[in-house]
C-alpha cells in the first residue's frame, strides 16, 4: 500500500512537470492574442503596479523636492553671505580710497606749508551734540601740539586747538558759536586787501560770517578769504573759504560777508596742526584786546 502511494505521488509530479513545460512552451510560442486567463493576470498585475507606482513616485518626488528646496536654501544662504562680504569689502575699499585721497591732498598741502611746521593728525572723536563746534584728534602735548595752533585740512582752515592733553587735543571749529572764537581774516581782491573777522556761523545757510568789513570796501562774490596773520596766532595765507554774498551790517557802518568754508565741517577725518614759524606775541602786545584772535 505505501508503495502504491509513493508511485502515485511520483506520477502526479511527472504530470505536473509535463503540464508546466507545456504551459511554458505555449506562452513562448508566437501568438497574436493572449488567452483570457493570461490577459486577466496581466491586467491585474498592471493595475497593481500602477496603484503602487503612483504613490511611490509621488512620495519620491516629494522628498526630492524637499532636497531641492534644502539645496536652494543653502545656496541662497551662501550667496547672501558672499554678497554681505562683497558689500563690506566695497565699503572698505571706498574708505581706503577716501583716506588715500585725503592723505595725498594733505601731503601736497604739507609741501606748500613747509615754512609753518605742520603736524599730521587724525580725528578720533566728535560729540553729536557739538558736531559743528568741537572734535578730538590723536595728537597732544607729547607731539608738540599747543593751545591756539591752527588746524587745517587739504581744503582749508577748520579751526584751532582749544586745549591739549598729553596724547589728544580738542579742536574748536570755525563754526563754533563761542563769542571768543574770532579769526583775523583777509579778502583777496585785485586792489587793496580787505580785512575783517570770522566770528559766527549761520546754521541754516551753512556759512561762516566775516564781520567788521569797512562799509566802503568793495567785496565781490567768489573772492577768496584767507587768514591775515595779524591776529598773532595763525599763519598768514591759510585758506578759509570764498565769499557767497555781502550784506550791510547793523547801522550800515560795516559790512558782513557770508563765506562758504573751503573744508567740509561735517566730514573731517585727517587734519594738520600748523605751528606758526614766527614768535607768537603776548596778549599784552596786542593793540586791542577785543580784536584779538583767540
């Protein structure tokens, strides 16, 4: 009996193999049309593949888009960093160019002031509340800076040393409203020189006021105004500015000239402190204390 079942199983196995081989041969044979079981299986498999592939592609595309966004964000961040660095470098280049231009102008000016003993200095501080009155430079008494020395830029006179510490000095600008801040000045003309005093500043116009000009003096627009050297403090010939307009003073006894400064008082970085070559007279030697240049 067991031998019968063993033979039966072997027969079933052989029949199955034969059927499988026949099916394989039938499937591989050239046919123009599939049988309905094959068509059913093929359609079912295709539908399952479509149902699975679409969500898979969507998920894969979603993560791929996320990666693209991450890459774009990283690239934008890097580009922004480079742009910020470029802007900083451009700013530094502009500052260097500006400093070089100012230093070259000062160097040229220094050659023309060789008789005056100029000392180069840099502005290190300005009080916003007194922007048009005072500034601080990085040279002091240890560098030979003394009170009342003239301070200029490459474009003209800006003021004088108000006080000097060991390593720094405070400069009082011509635009300071201090009533004792007077500079003996001269208007250069074709005829005789016209003298007066720079005292006062018009904030609205941004102009210096040259007062006490004789009423009969002929002063014209664009004439140059320089230090006269008669105050006993400043050297003669330092450019102050140019005449913009002239108006009669109170009572008509004198004239007042509005002078556009040669230097830009709002933008001062490099200056020169000028020591007068000749001896500064004592205050007692001045003829009129009220007219003295402080």
